[in-house]
């Protein structure tokens, strides 16, 4: 408003004016006019600079367009160079088998032949397994904090031998955080190859979060992938984490990385859903180390859509099928022929006599060459100057006749069905004998009720398998021993768990022992109150307690039999 004082913050704001002479006031007025001229000139300069900034902005947008065109032309050039390399390697173009003047003549069909065209889409698939161990896991977070990142990465590995861009790294983030494992600017400017080589593995969304990821090197070409992740457990076995995933990575007009992982798309992060603290105390970490494995199958696309009119990946081939007169080939009789030698005793040179407790003795006419080849224990008995080799009779006093018969049948046939057949026949024979005795004692009694033998049959089946396992252990027939272990594992129950654990403990049946311990832990209230639990050998009880505490008992030396408590 007229007469209002200038604000104090404006340059040259006047004081009250009291006490100034006319000359001083004139001087102050000239100062303000000079300041106004300066501000006017600076305003014109600022307006000119705005125009220059707008021009620079327009030029930057034009540069973006030109760079996009250059990137596209570079992709086209790269595609053509790869095409040229494929032609030089006879992987594309006029191949000798197709168009060359000197190509071998195509097969001509004969009369009656059936032409078959096969289009294969798997001829270019290459598979690679890569294993990566991260040691010192409990220190990983602190070390990454010093490095200024939230994840670590493996070394580079290649999958397809004919494509230099088929290169990968694994990235692990203990907290399921950022997967940017390096700084792009540092990689570009570094003269250290160990740092510079990772520059091609950083072209992806910086907001991606995950625990474990597979990163393919930056490329503009398409590719087809199938990948699956595994983690090694305390036993040394690789256990899968997530399902196998098959993806088609499309071609792009710019270079970019493909990134895949089990928990990239899930809200919950962590290996098998575990927090990092839970992981450190789990079975996946052994000696402060964790080991990952990734299986990668890749079918590389060697052409870019911008360089070729159409992409076709199927490989066609033509064959001619000539139906020849059918000749019926009889099935093999080797197994039956060998078994007949044992059953009929033809050309036998040794007698195996089973004398066991109150059971009726049984004698088998066998062949030393077959038994020696199949069992080192039998070979030792027949080759040394022992009573058995002198009399040509081997007496067995610690194996029931049915189990010995099953063992011999297996040694002659290597067929588990034969073992089951023998055990069923012996069980039927024993049941028939018992039924006959029962019928004789109850003859004339019309009021007798039928008796269910199902529980007794189950007990007898387990007892037979226990005897077979003991016989296989004695004569060193590992394949039969493992089979008997598997059969007994299927018959685990609260009633049999303790006796089977004792059996596994005595004969070093590690798989049966492991299954028994797991079953007993899962059914502890019903198992510990049984009388058999109190009679377990002390070492078996120690192992049970260790298993319940999460400590795996050390495995026994293979083939070594433990001492019984009464020995």
C-alpha cells in the first residue's frame, strides 16, 4: 500500500529515515536504482537459463530415443553374429544332411515302408547340476553388514556349452531381503576381474526379495528353462525345496536378467519357512555350513525376433519304418532252471542241513559254485580245510529251516517274490499242521467256534522276516538284508516297535533302527508303558533318548554285528 514500509527481509529495505540528510537520502535512492538494474539483468539471465535447461531436457529425451534405437540395432547385430557363429559351427544354415550339394542322399523308402516324421523339441536341451556351500553361516549377517549388502552370491557357472550367455549365479539372502549382490557402478569401474565379471548379473528389479534365487546373466535373447532347488540335510541327502519350475523367458529389445526362486512370489520368506535363527539350529546346517544344489535344464534360443522373420525351434527328422516278419522269442528260463537245480538236487555237491531247536531238521542239496559266488561266507566255508568242506555237509544250527530255505531260494534266483513264496508256503504248512492237531483234539465237538488267526499270522510273518534278516546278515547277503529291513519297517506297530529296535540294534540294520526310533518318538505314550520297553538293551535306550533330543546316533560300521546283552 502507498506509504507502507518495505518488508525487512527485502534487500535495501529502508529504515525509519529519521535523522538522514537530503544527500544521504539521494545516495540511498541511487543505491536502490542500481540494485534494481542488477536484479533486472539477473532475471533476464535466469529466463535465458530456463530456455537453455528446456533445450537440454529436449535433447535428453531425443538421446533416450537414439539410445533405444542403438540398443535395438545392437541386439539385431548380436543376433546376426550369433547366427554367423551357428553357421560356422554347422548348427544352422545349409547343413550337409539337408541342402549341401555333397550331402549324403536321403534314405529312400522301400515298398511297404512307413514314413515317419519326428519333430523334436528337446534335442537342444542341456542339463547341469551346480552345488554351492556357504560356510561360517552364523557369521554371515555380520560379514554382509560390513560389505554393505544383504545377500551373498556363488561363483559363475555355465549350462549350455554353445552359448556364452548361458551363465548363472546363485544368490542367498539369510533374511529374505534384497538380491542385489553387488553395486553395478563398482563392477563397471573395477579393474579386478573377480568384481567386474558380476556386472552382467545385476539387470533386474531392485525390489525383488527372496531367500535363494537363480540369476541368469543379462541377455536380450529368449531361452527356455526348467530349474529346481535342493538343500543338503544332516545325512548328506539333497532334499528338494519347492517344485520344479519350467519357464519360457521371452526375447527383449534390451538386456535383462532372469531371476527365479522358491519364495520370490510369497509373502513369507525363509528356507522351508524357517527364520534365520531357526535355520541355524536345524538339520540343514552342519558344522556351521549349508549346502545348496540347483538343477538347471536349458534350451537356448539362438535367434532374435528382430533378426529373423519367424523362429522355429523344433528339429524335424524323417525315418522309414519297415515292418519285418515277427519272430517270437521265448521268455528267459534262467531263473527257473537255476531254482530247479536246488529243488531237484541235480548235480549237487554239498548238503545244507538245518537243525534248529525243536523244529524238524531239513536238508537241501546245493551247489558250492553257486553259493560261493553269491556269498563270501559260504565261499569261506567251502574253500578252507574245515569239517564242512571235508564231509560236503554244512550244518546250520542258528537259522530256522524256513528262513534258510528262503535264503537259498534267493541266492539261486535273486528274486524277492521267491522269498515271499517260500515264507507263505511254510506259514501255510505250519498253519495246516496246527489246524490238524487242533481238529484231532476237538473231534466230535460240534459247539466249537471258529478261531481267527489274523493276529497270529501277523506275528508269524514278522518272526519269519526277522529270521530272514538274521540269516542274510550271517551270510553277508546285503540285498536280502535291506529288503527284509524294508518289509519290517512296513510292519511297525506299538506292539512290535521295541522288539524290532532290539533286532536292528543287534544286526546293524540302520534303516530299520532309524524308522523304529522315529515311530517310537511319535507314539511315545503308547510305547514307553509296554513291558518290552523296559527290557531294551541299554545302548538302544541311549539311542532312543538321543533321538528324542534331536541328536542322531552315529551309525555303526557296516556289516559289524553288535554284541547281545547276554553275550
